[in-house]
């Protein structure tokens, strides 16, 4: 019998429990819904698909000595009916002062020491252990009914000089001090590797990135539950490079069995969300909190701790968090995965989740601990927000949004602010409504069909449960509704059931 260390034995036991307790899923390949492009479609199923879930930043690569509790993470997703998560890559050899394992590129023992204290990297040798880990994690998620975004690149590996006390590019394998190939991407000698994310790429760097992209596609193409994200929070000047990566993925997977959707997340300080939403390079996208900024701000951003270089960003982030955009109009031509990391990291609320679904968005909660404040052992905690209770509330709320999504005919429903005085209305006018009242008190719903009967369901957000259901006649095109409780926000679900006999 093969021996496994205690931590691995615990992981394997928990994974077996999850597999035994979970139903068998047969996820279908995602595409954008042809009739309602703010949602996805799974295979040939005509029903529009709403994605929602949570993820942790280091759920793919472990910190040295502190393996990520992936089985517990997966159990959290399954128990709360979440169908979306993210696996984020880091090319660097270390993160937050700890070695990453496994790394994307192989270390070459006996060829010198990198700046992180480990052996130098061979950039011509991709690490089999990394891709085996990636394949297994995606497979485990697929078997449990969870779609996964794989983020290929990460600007924190080199596009910024400093994050807190950590010098980022110092540990990057593309730093000439860290590889055996004599490769130095820092052509402008500013001690930053932003050249990795810019066109034109030097021929040898382009070849290395292409080899990595192809290996990712070869590894993940057999799975139906995959979405690709080009880069996590890339900055100004990266747009053309991100388009090139997106096109490289699509061109390489073109002759293969499966065609996975590719998305681009908000490009900080370099492109408006409208331009990103309308880019043909994106099948889906994630908004960022930052509006285009002057070049002088970029110069500050890459030379300082990046938190010091965003003086006006908080207002944009607060606006996205408190009043999410509607997935309609100029933003309504493709699905929006509303990743809280890009404007409100680790501070998601129940209110934000309900606002997201009622605006036609797919909420994705970024949850992790601050290692500087809590120590590396926090890495083993999995998903959390500001506290365990916060996480439980948000996760339970995501589960409730999935319940309502399963009831609704989403392919005909769009966010229309004018259909409710609350301005949070996902609706097929006259037929079906999901209304969110973020405050106490009555509100008005518009567009109802007079003399028709509607099924009604009241959901108490604070209690996270349905508290009343009935049928009501529509007495006019607009009707006032008052929640049957006074303790906080409410959800009203209406669905037309028949023409009333009233005259």
C-alpha cells in the first residue's frame, strides 16, 4: 500500500466523501446564449444559465508548508450550490514571501540559485507537476458541477514593482537573475517586467508564451467546465497583448474538439469598461473599477506600492459595489462575470449579491485572508470574507440566487431599472419579475398586465428564506407592494400564471 503523509491522507479522505455525497454531473460546454447574450448556454439546452460562486487567490498553487485545503474549498462550493470558481496562476517562484508549489516552469538543480533562494528556472521546460495539478483540480470541479475560470497570466508577477513589502519582479523567473536561459525581459532597466504583457514581444519571449498557452489548451480541452481569462488585473498598454493571447487561444483550440470561451478582465488605468465590453476579443468579461487615467499616474503606479497610486479609484470602486451596472444597453452584448476582486476584495455583502443578480450579472466572490495580518497558516482556511459568519451569509445568499435562477425563464429576462421604483428589476415585462428592495418599505412594479393573475413569492433577505407565497390579480399596469415583514430587504418574485376572470 502506498503511504501518504497525514495532510494528503486527509485530503484524499475528504475528496472521497465529496464524491460519494455528490450527484453525478454531466456539465455541458458553455457558449453565449443566442437569444439573451447576458447569459450562458450549456450545450444545446435552450435554458439560459446563471453562474455564481466564489474563489480564493491561491487555490491552485500551494504556499510552502501550507497546502491549500482544496477538498474543503470544493465542499463549500458544492454545499452552497455554487457553479463557478476561478483558478489563478502565478508564474513567480514565490508569493507573499513563501515558495509556490508547483511552479509553471521547472527549476534546474545545480545551475545556480535564484533570488528567492531556490534553484534557477529553465524557461524552456514547463513543469509537468503544475499541469497535473491543474488538470486534477479542473477534473474535481467538473465532477462536482462547477465551472472554472482559468486565469493564464497575472500582472502581480511583474507588472507592478511592489505590493506591500514584497518586491514582485525580483522573484519572477523572467528576471535574468532567476533563469538559466540568460533571458532578461526588463529591456528598459526599471526593475519591472511589464514587457511580458506588451506588444511587440521579442521572438524568444513570444515563443515561450505560445508554448505555455498551447500546453494549457492541450491540458484543459477535454473538459467541458472551462472558461479562460487572459490576465488578472493587467494595466495600461496591455490591451493589444491581451487580444493577442485571446486570439492565440482561439486559433490553437480551433481544430480541437471543444471551443472554450475566452474573457478579459478590467484593464486597470488603460481602457474603459465600455470599450472592453465591446471588444471582439472577449466572449465574456469582468469590469474593473478604474477609469482611464493619465500617463503620469501609470508612471507612479509601476514604481510605487500600487495602493498609493490610485487616489481617485475608491469612488469608482464604491460605485461598482453599491450600484452595480446593468447588463444591458452598451454593456448588454455578452455575459458579465462580476468579480468582486476588481473593486471590493474580500468585502462582499449579501446586498451586493442580490443587486448583482437583479442587474443581470454573474456574481463571483473573491475571498481570501491577508497573510501579512494573519500569518501563512491562514492559507489553509480556504474561503472566507471578513469573518466566518460573513462567509456563511454570502454563500447561503448565492445559493438562494441559484434557487431563483432555476425558477426563471432567464432567456427572456433582462435588467430594466424602470420596471421597479427600487431600480433593481430583472424582468420579462408583463410575464416574470425578480425585484430586489434593498431598503424597508413599499415599492412599485410597472409593466404588469391588467386582469392577469400572478404567482407571488416574498423572500426575506435577512432570514434568507421564503416567508409567503400566493396568487394575486393585477389591478393595473403599475402596482404597489409592501413586504409582509419589517426587518430589512426583500425579494419579490412574480410570474404570470393566467388571465384573471375579474372584470
